[in-house]
C-alpha cells in the first residue's frame, strides 16, 4: 500500500513512478488513495464506539480530490478561511460538519460560514465574539460557537508549529475562558455549543494531547456546573508522523489518553488531524537536472525547489529522498545536497544525502502529502507542480501543471 519498491523501481500503489513522470512531467506531487484511506481508518477504528467526529484539517492538503475522498469516508472538515469552505463545498463535503477555526476571520468569512450552516465557529478573542454576535443578528440567526482555549501545554515540537503555549497568538487564555463563556451565553445571537483547543503540530508522544484533553475536560465540567453544558469537545489535531527517526506511536495510542480524559462524558469528541491523514500518503517526484560537484559540497540540482516544497527551508524539515530506480551496488554513491533552481541559498530540499544519481534520474521526496503543495508559491515565476492521485493501477491527474500564462493572467500594464 502507498509507496514501495518492486524489482528496484519505486511504485505508487501499482503504478511505477517513472511512468507518472513520463505522463505528467516533473515536478509532480503523487498521492496514494489507499494510504489516505488507511490513515483515515486508523482514526475511525480508534474512535469506534464513541460519539465522535473526525474533522480533517483542510490546510494540510486541500486538493479537491483529496477532500472528496475524505467526504465520502464521512469526514467533517476543519477550515481556516472562506477559500477552504468553498473547496469543501466544491468537493461535495457537508458544511454542517465544518468547524471554522482561525484568529482572523473577516466579516465576509463569518457571514459565509453562517449562511452555509457550518457546525461551529471556533472563536479566538472577545473582539471576534462581538463581531460574530453582530453578524448573526443581522442575518437573523444564532451562531453556533465554541472558544478555542489555550491549554498551555508544551507540545515539544518546532517552535513555529507550537500553538498552545501562553505566548501563542492562538486561542483565548485558559484563565479568561470561563468569563468569555458566561458573556457569550448572555448574547442573544450566539449559541454556545462546544470548546476547542489545539496544542501544536507534529507531536510525537501522546502525553501533550492527553494533558490538553484533561485540562479542557476539567474546564467543560466547570462550565457544566455553572449551567453551561456543552455539546462537543474538540481536542484539535497535531498527531505526528515519522519523517526520519521520530517514532510516534499508533494513532490509537495517541487517542487512548484523550478517550480516557473523556470517559463517562456525553459530549461528542471532535479531532481535527491533518498531517496524520495525508502526510505519509504523498511524495514529490522530481528529476535531476545537473550533478554539480562543488568546492566544498556536491549538489544535485533538481527541477523541484523551495517554491514547491517549503518545509526544508522554513523549518529545516527532513524529508527522505529515494531514487525512483534503485542504483546497482557499487555505482558510485556520493553525499549530495539536493537543491532547486530558485535563487536563494535556502533553496534546498535535502542536505547531505548518500545517493548514486545523475542528470535525468528521478528522485522522490517522501512524506510530502501534508503542508507541501498547499504551501507552494510561484516565486521565480515558477508554475506550480501537477498533482496526481493514484488508485490501484490508475493515475488520475487531479491538478494540472500551471502554465506561465496563468501566472500573469491577473496582471495588467497601466497605459
Ligand atoms: N487544528 C488546528 C486548529 C490547527 O491549527 C491545525 C494545524 C490542525 C488542526 C492540524 O494539525 P496537524 O494534525 O496537521 O498537525 N506548516 C506546518 C504545520 C502547521 C500546522 C498548523 N495548524 C508544517 O509544515 O509542519
């Protein structure tokens, strides 16, 4: 399932990657339907027997084909913009299973979410509460809301993706939550239905999630005692995957602590994973343009770059590099930096990898299903890569490669 070698050639399910490169060109993102489904099922099985909703975090990979696949499996969606809501709807997702998170929702976005009948708006400030109350009033409806509360738990992850600390811009302070809930309950156009949190991403141990769940449950209990019972508890996403030598336990183990914290409670449990669903289910296929021996380092200059996969440049993230055709033993491996054509020294995809590869060879950057294509840009006027979804023997082009003309189609020259 997913990606594996057969007779020295790397396959996506039953399709050889060199065939995909021939048909669709490179750079190209390749996703495995079976891998996405397997990752989804791990959550579904761990949550079986409890009233729960998996709200896939759209920001991790928002290709319509991926969203449609998850919608058909019954997923809800965690979104952070009107754009993501439109994508969910275009993919056939149910807006009534949509949770709207984010610190900066605009008035137009709030209106759109309310009109679409979103399940819940996760509020992140008192100012946002006022805005949602006012807009709901104008629309003549009650807005279903939760607060995203900062549980102040250290997820022990990269500082750029830790979100539940005291100093974080996200969520409302734990100490302020009760006051905000009381105030929201007194507002005519708000219907207080839940509580949420999210402590960070790429968490590789169950403890931070269990700890956050315990704190949020304690708060929910206090609110219930004060006459404010909630319908759901959303513990966010953040479950990590193995990029290199991390050893995250199975999803069921991550959720065991959370389920424990909620034992005996009637609220629906909501989880919003992104990376754990799609991260391992994608790779970035790229071709070597040049092998370039340097004074201090050897480089493989490939046709993908930081504009395609930003994670190495932004977080110093590590993605495994696999040759699409395994080299014969003794074919002259060297240590290379894998770099792109973009004019930045931060334009590297991988550093110091032992490989036997040269001009024309195909390489795969693994675990590139999450926060990869979605974070791509057109820097250096590079068209975005194509995306292909493999299903058994079939390879479907689910996003065409951009053309250069599309890059400046919205621009004009003043007379
Ligand atoms: N829920 C909320 C409220 C979030 O902010 C996020 C991610 C998730 C769920 C999903 O988290 P996941 O299960 O995917 O860890 N670009 C970074 C990751 C940023 C995550 C932002 N929030 C990266 O490439 O590592």
